[in-house]
C-alpha cells in the first residue's frame, strides 16, 4: 500500500517524482489509495489521517497548459502593436521653463498699481488745466475793462498783484460753478430749473435768474424762488446783511446760496425766500483760484493742456511698467528660461496695458467730473438729514474711485484678452503633439 510522505526527505522525493511523471501517472500518485468492490483499502492510519501539516500542492506545468487550452484568448495588449503604428514619444517639457507669455504676480500687481497711480496723476493734471481755464474766463468776464487785450499769462499776473482781487474773484468763481452744476442737473432731469447768471456781476444784488421750461412745475413742487444770490462766506454778519443788497420787491423771490457746510436757517427772517447749499466749499473754491494764479503754469490751460497731461502720464506709466517687466525677466533670460524676444513681448504688453489704462482713466474722470459735481450739489442742497455728509464723501472719493476703478477694470480686461490669445495659440501646438488613437484589434479580427 502507498503511504503519505511524512518526513522531509520523503516529501522532497515525492515532489521530484511528480515533476518527472506524466499526467496519467500523476493522477494515480495523488489518489493516495484505491478502491476494490466499492470499499477503500488501506491501513487504519489512512482511514484516520493525522492532523499534521500537509505539503502544498505542487504546480505541474502539464496540467496548467491542459486546463488553459479551453479558455478564450485575451485581446492583445498595446505592446503587440507593431512599432510602425505606435505614436512617437512626446518630449517632456523642460523643467523650470515657463510659457513665453506667462506673467508673474509681481509684474501684474506692479502694472495695475502703476496704471492706477498714473491715471490719478493724469486726472489731477486734467482738473488743474480745466480749473485754470475757468478762473481765467471768470476774470475776463468780471474785469472786462481791465483785462481787455491781455494774454492769459498777463491775466494771471494781474491776479497775483493783490490778494483782494483773488478773494473777490473767488466769489464769482463760486457763482460760475454753481450755475454749471444747476445746468447739469437740469440736463439730467434731476432739477426743474437751471440758473442763468446776469451779464453784469452783482446787478442789484442778484447773481442770476432761474430759467427752464419746467419752472412752472417747480413753483408748485419744490420752490418758488426766481432769483439767486451767492455768498462765499461763513461769517454771520455778512450772511445777515445779504438781504440788504437786494431790492425789497425781489427779496421774497430771491434764494440765498451758501457754500457746502454753511447753514443759514434765519434767511427767511431776514426777508429772503430761503437758502440753499451749493456743492462747493469755501476751501475748494479758494484753492482753485490760488492754484490757478501761477504764471509758470500758463501753458497748462484748456483742453489742449489736458490732452498733453494725459499723454505725458500715459507715456510715463508705460515706461515704468516696461522697465519693471524687464527687471523681472532679466534673471530668467540669464538662466535660459526665457528668450530675449519673450522678455520683450512681456515688456510690450506691460507698457501697453499701463498706457491704455491711464488714458482711459483720465478720459472717464474728465467725462464724469461734471456729473459727480452735480450730484454733490444735489445732495448738499437737499433738506434730508445726512445728505451733507454724503455729499462731502462723494466730492472727495468720487473722482478718485472712478479713476482707480477704471484703471483696474481696463487692466483686468487686457489680462483676460492676453490669456485668451495665449490659449488660442497653444491649442494648435497641443493638437500636433498629441498621439494618434490606435485601433486595438478584437478577437474576431484575430480570427
């Protein structure tokens, strides 16, 4: 009878015999016992096997091949594809190399800040040029006999001679600015009337008359005042004697206009119809006159001077942004991450963005300045509590916010346009380097 191998030597011998014997003999060898007459033969030890650790079944190559002959063949892998049909390997991008048009965060921030600063500088230049033109025009109107035949520089020199002239001219400038604001509000349909100044200054104590097609409606709704008198002062005595300069017949229809922040609640008791606060403070008007009375800046007058100031600010912003861009790319060009052409392209984009943002900021603030001033005048003249403080905030932050917001919006728009152009130029390159799709053969194709 056959016994199971118990010792290590016998197990090793059984494994060798299994590997050398054919499959038919292997089946008999692994049977372990035979049956005669439906009854198993063997020793009692075979009937009650011991609980010892049995050897692991030995893997026979012949049985593995015979069992795998009936399995379905798997589809070939990508490695079975001929080398001619495989796509060529794509070269990996160079480590540390960035795209030629990719910008760094310091460059973007510096360009935006430079454009905003240059836009504010251009806004102030445009404002000074237009304010100086207004001061010269008012001086020629109020002192037409003395300024006849004078140039702009001579008019400014005439104002510098005496401080009393500048103080008197400041009151007439306040009248001109208030009339301009009223006209703007009338155009925007925020007021029913507009103020027309008199041809002769201080004619019978009246500075102007309210006009407009909607004046009849204004009488029934807002006010019945027909004329206006301006006082650029906060002195109580001067405000109290304002009615004495107006004829008794016109006092009941004359409105007293004071600077922003100066109240006159007893105007009705003095015989006038009422009072209204303008959109300009005493400090704003006097600083405008003092700043304009400078003969060294006589060339900076009018719209042409405003254009020159805008162009100068835009060129300065472009030069500063391009210089900073070159400074950011110098080390990259030295290391070989960027070429000289790529660095020049970045500098051109930075300079162009700063120049466009500066010009756009100056143009928008120049257009929006009259509307902002009119809004300040509307809030200051309102009787609702708190509107005076809102008007002061709008007068200070309105032009600055518009300029900075315009510069930031233009800068962001240019950056987005450049990103779109960069993506459009990178799309064809990626499609060229992308490997072609290989059709994998199926089981039916192989058959």
